[in-house]
């Protein structure tokens, strides 16, 4: 027996107990509705997806070639279409997640309108988007199963037992579109209590993995902009603990915490760390400060000083009342951040870098793994990087180091289209193509994501359509560039009424009203042109 058949039998028994008042109930219809609504709460989703992530992490520890990936999405429909495409082209959602980007929530989902990535958007928008994403993914399950049920009914009506058995097996082994979401909580939106409260809402909406960064909440900046300000480790660890408590309170004991460090690009701190003895965590954080040694006679009113090994050190304080770190300490601070986070409750690391350079990433991971051998990264394959320029420069440097003639190339102008069909360009593109595979093998990258790809694809596709439609192509721009491609490439949205749930609604009307149901999918429905 399968779960589907078990449900049919259980409802049939229930119907028999209730007698004639339940005559209208079709046990198989109930079983179908249950199959289409596999997940009844966000916490069920959080537990299901946490189990997936933990399994994937364990498999990666054994074999780094089985890394995971995601694309950032900013709307439930975009996430849904991504998973439908994955199932269509790759046949499985295995090792493919979703990423929820705080940048895109700020830029696209705030009631204030487009905002910079500075945690100014409503924090409730984050769990709301998680809920929205899973609503659309669950609807994708319902739609796909509804099509299978329709095929099953047609096979039965035709007396084709072989086809019916095959379709039944597809129903029994149906793979859900529901996958893990790594959700961005920024710097926690306030103190640890605020972080805990928001984390609970995110988990209740379905999040199994929460990413939190070590920037100060009230001055948070996008990871690829200037002016980033970090907090002492104890402040950050309190927020990691707050997220863990939220997971444990809600019963998601294996929830995943991704600890992000922005120290590589952050040259500022808002406050000095508390230190109780030489060499402790606070003392190590303060040791990176840019200081000047002074005597007691040089002290001025209002000065803040640190005493270390008998010397008085005055941290350099800016007009903003922020303190700055010594130049060149970023990588050392990153390593300390990562080791400290892993030893205090984090499960995965995120190192925000200024460029996609494998040797740089691997160097830091090697140092981290000296302390925590199974350390694993989530890495941002960011659109904020100029990937073409960065990798052409890396290819240029490699060719030069190998003694090859690079006189035909201008390293400062390698973005130029004149280099598109050159040996250097082909070498660079191959490095880009294998970056995720190579990064997972060499630099401990368990999960590769692109934070805001669908922001860019939406803009690009809209530009293509607008250019043609409002230009000389007119309606041909839509027909040739969109609809014809949808038909020939099997894009589900060509039947947009079906995608929006019209056929599911017709099915339900038939369950509820039988032959009296007024259905939308009759012979005059123009969607039949796409059957």
C-alpha cells in the first residue's frame, strides 16, 4: 500500500462511520487533496528542510563534489518557476535550494519603496516572503499532482491499465518543490531579543537556515559597499545564541545557522570589546585596532585608552565616533571571526569577499580548518563582482606567470569586447564555469548562491521586450521573444490560467458540486489553444 491508497482507505472507513450525511464525500478526492497539501504548517517545512540540509552537509563532508546551490529570489512566483525549471531540466531538486536576500527585500519588497541594503525595510517583510515562497512552492506541488490525477482518470476511462499503473507510480513517488531556504536576517534588526523574535517568525514561516552577519545593526551596509562596521565577538555570539534558542523553542533541533563575517571589507568598529585578561577574545579583537602609543602626560580629556603590556594605547577615533582597524588585518580578523562562531553555535560560515578569487578564499579556509577541520562555507557568487573583468585579469596573470606573451592585452581594459574571442577570454570563461566545482573542492564551499540574479534577469528580459514592443517589432516582439519560446521550450506559464490554479479550482468545484459545477476549463477557454 502507498500513502495515497492508505488515505483512500482511511477516508472510506471514516465515511462509513458517519453514514448517509457523508454520501457526497469521495474518499479518493480527499486523498488527492491531502497529497496536494503535504505540508500543513511552516514548522513542518522547517523540519523537513532542516533534515535535508543536515544530510547534504554530511554528504559534502565525505565528498566535496556534492556541493549545493541556490539562486536568490524576491517573489513567490519567481521561486516557484525556478523549482519548476529545475525539475523539468534536471529531473530532481536534490542539492538545489532557494536563497532569500535581504538586499532584494529592501530593494523590491519594502512599503517604503526601493531602499538600499541597510536594514531599513520592515523586518516583518522577511518572514512574509518566506511564507509567500513556500505558498507558491506548495501550489506547484498541487498543480503538478492535479495534472497527474487528470492523466490517471483519463487512463482509467480508456481502460489502459498499464498507463494507469505508471501514472500511479509517479503519484506515489512525487518529489515536492519544497526545498530549503537560506534566509537573510541581516545583522539581526536590533538587540538579541529582537533577533530572537524575528528568527522565530522566520522559522514559523518555514526557514530551516538563518544567515546572520557581524555588522552593527543600526549602521548595517550591503556587504559590497564601503562603511561597514563590525561588532565585538561577544555581541555577535549573543545573536547566534538567540537564533539557536528560537530554533530549539520551536522544536527544530537541527536548524542551521550561517554566521557571516564582513571583516574582510569592514575597517571600522562601533565600540571596543570588553577584555578581562590578556589574550581573551575581547583583547584579541582590540589588538587589531589602529592605535598610537602615548604617555600619561599626553592624555586629553575625553580620551579612550587601552593598557596593554604596560603601555598606554589610544585607538584612533573618527569624527563619527567609530574606531578603525589597522590596514591589512582583514583576513586575520576573518579567521578569528569564523573559528569563534563555529565554536559558539554556528554551523556554516559566510565570508564576504571583495572579489571571487579562489586562492584568497582557500587561504582563509585553510587557516580556519587548522582550528575546525570540518568548517564549511556558504559563498556569495555576487552580481556585485564584475566576473568577466576579474577572471580575465586572473587569466592574464596566469598567462604572464607561465611566460606567455600577453602584449596583445591591456590588463586595465580587459572588459573590452575586442577580447571576447581570444585565448585569454576562453581561459577566463572556463575558470568561471568551474569556479563552483573548484571552490567546493579546494576552499570548503558547501553552498554556492547568487544573491540577486533574478533582480537582473527580470530587468534584462523586460528591457528586451520593451525595446521591441514599443519599437518597430510591435506585437512580434512578444510573440517571437516570449510566447513562441514558451510553447517550443515547454515553459509552463504559456498556460497562465493553469499556472494560477484555474484547473485546480475546477477540480475542487467538481468535488464539491458534482455535475452542477460551473467550470472555467470548457471548450471555449482560449487556453485550449496551448494544449
